[in-house]
């Protein structure tokens, strides 16, 4: 969708907001008819839940959504990105609708509308119904249809008020964590075959839902949210073009090409052969991809893929799950395509991720240049930290303000140069459950006191963001 297309929608010229995801904030894991989710099961039973925490209560958004949405609106934000828990709508993933689940999201959406906040709704943010996980989840050949049936129910029930939809959050990173890193359920490690098959099915499901949305006469916009990390090649690499091609295929193109161009990447077969992967596809899939082009791409911008030549080792991946107590950096070797490397001059957060705000600009411009300047929303951008409040309970998160401020400047620079960017969402609206680091790793604009009745206290960054939004709105 081009700039004129966006202007024709009845949406603010720029969406300024923040984001959450259902499992990470709702709590009420078994209330009002909700079915078991894969994360409920994993966190309750698996020894691989290394921090031994869960989302059973979390921020209790399920009961306190009014307070959270009011705070968001008071903070000048005109949009809220949240996700729907599939197992709240369909406790078994398919079949009978749980009306109480529908009623909850109706309340949330109505509350947004009452506060003049545009709801931006993600249909799937990592939380597969357990009943479907038992049938192989995203590896099952029927999964695209299951997802599409669920999506259609959401379009029907909420589409009168929801005009911005995302099908799936981060098909690439989700699949990477489930199948390569093995830190998301069902914890497969270094399973390249499943890593690629997952992405394929996730994008097929997304395209099927996009097509269904149009067939149903949906009058909003629908896209995919990608963990958009631009590939940058170490200047000392001997084969920079090859490295770029391999890394970009692995990190981006299995998602960007289907979403923005309605097909599979032309290099896919060649790459899969090198990776020794046999992808299962059926006749008719290509047509689904062709008919499921997204209206926009959502980018969750945190870091880049900093790549260099593959040096001959076996495929391996690592993540820092222990924050400040670990010396491990995030990294990978993808034999025989490339490996990531480390620039010692770039500062890192406690979890080993680079803090490099300029990647916002290069991530956006790479897509502008190579994918015909599509409509872009920055659907997540955040800074994870350990945080302690002062005596009044206020968090002085100057570091977050500094880092996010720079990210925003780089986004605005891209916009000034013609990028079709129309939205920015801070991750996260309030502190919430971090998939691997539990409640210690905080991203929120609002502090949640998990030890004191889940009290909500805006952080310094909440005030900073409110003023920043006002400043930009007054300029336009
Ligand atoms: C994004 C996800 O990848 O990163 C969010 O969409 C997640 O759900 C966020 O919480 C931060 O990740 P983490 O692991 O640091 O909490």
C-alpha cells in the first residue's frame, strides 16, 4: 500500500503507541472457559522453564485492562497493539467458540475506541492452543486452515471496530526459538528442517487469512509482523555478497517476500538444498501466497544480523537466557551459509544484544529500496533492563529514554527521506512477562509492582514518550 492508499484510510497520519501480547500480560490463564495454551502447559510442567515463572497472573490485564488502556491514552498514545489468545476464542483451537473469550476482547476493543485509541490486533503472538500443539502444531499440514478458521471468527466478531490487523507475530524469530534455540516450547534444538517448515506454514497460514479477510470484505489493513533485523556484513568478510545473500535469506526473506510480493524467495530451493532441508508443500500453495499479499509490513526493531563468512564449523546457536549473570552473547553459525560476529565497539544490554539505534534507519531503508517502499509500522521497539524504583515507586529509566529517543530519530530520518512509515509502538505498554527471562527483564513504560498488588506506576519514560508524541503532533 502506498502513501495515498494509507491517506484514504480513516486512520491518524501517524500511529503513536505501545504494544503487549496476550500471554505476556493477561493472566487469567484458565478463567471463563479459556483453553490450555502451549505456554501454560510448558511453564507448568517443563524442566526447560529455566526461570520457573509463568503467565498465570502476570499483570492481570484480563481484569485491569481499563486501567492500562486509560493510562496509555493519558500518555498521549493514539493506538494500542495487543494480541488475541487463540485458546480464549477457541479452547480446543478449532470447533466451538468460547463466548466469554469473545466478550473479553469486545470489552478491550470498546475501551480502546472510547479512549480514541486505534486497536491494532495481532491474531497470533506465540501462543498456540495446547490441543493443536498435541497434533504437531505448526508442522501439521492442516495448521494453515485451523489458523484461517480462527482468524475468520475474529474478523467477523471484531472487524467492525478493528481496522488494523496483524496475522502473525515474528514467524521467523518464533520459529527460530522453537526449533533452533530450543527455548520456546516444544524446545527442538538445531532442527533446521522444522525451522524452515514452520516458517513456511506460518506464512501460508498468514496468506490464507489475508485472502479470507479480503473475501469477507474487510475494510481495514492486514499484514505480518516481522522481527526486522537488517543484515550488515562485517567489512573484513572475504565473500560479502554471499554472506549477505545467505543471511538475508535466513533472517528475512522467508517472511518479507511472501508478505510483500506474494511468492516464495527465488533463492529458496538453492538455499534449502545447501541446508539439506526438504520442504513439504502441496499444489495450490503458490496461489494462496499470490492472493495473500499484505497491506503492510510490521517491523519489530531491536537489533541487526551482523554476519560474516562461514568458517567451516557445524550449525550452532546460542542465546543469553541469564541476563547479567551470563557471559554468553547471542550468536549463530548457519552452515554453510554464514555466521554472526561481534563488533566489540558496540555496547550490549545485559542479555548480550547489541544496543545500536541506527539499525532502525538501515532496516527501514533496506525494505524501502528492495521492496518498493511498502507501508511500514514499527510494531515493536524497546529496551530491556533490570530496574529498581525510588522510594516513591518511580523508575528513573533514563537509559531507556536515551536509547528509544535515538531509535525514533532514526525512524523519523527515514520517514523524512520518503519511507512510507506510519506508526511506532514501544515494547511494552507496561512491564510484563518476558518469554525467557520472566519478570526480571523489564521493558514497560509503566512499572508493574509484581510484589505489591500489581500496582501501576508510570516510569520516567512514560512522561518522556507523552511529551515526544505531543511534540510531533504539534509539528504536523
Ligand atoms: C519480541 C516479541 O521479539 O521481543 C515480544 O514479539 C518479546 O513478545 C520482545 O517480549 C522482547 O523479547 P524478550 O525475550 O527480551 O522479552
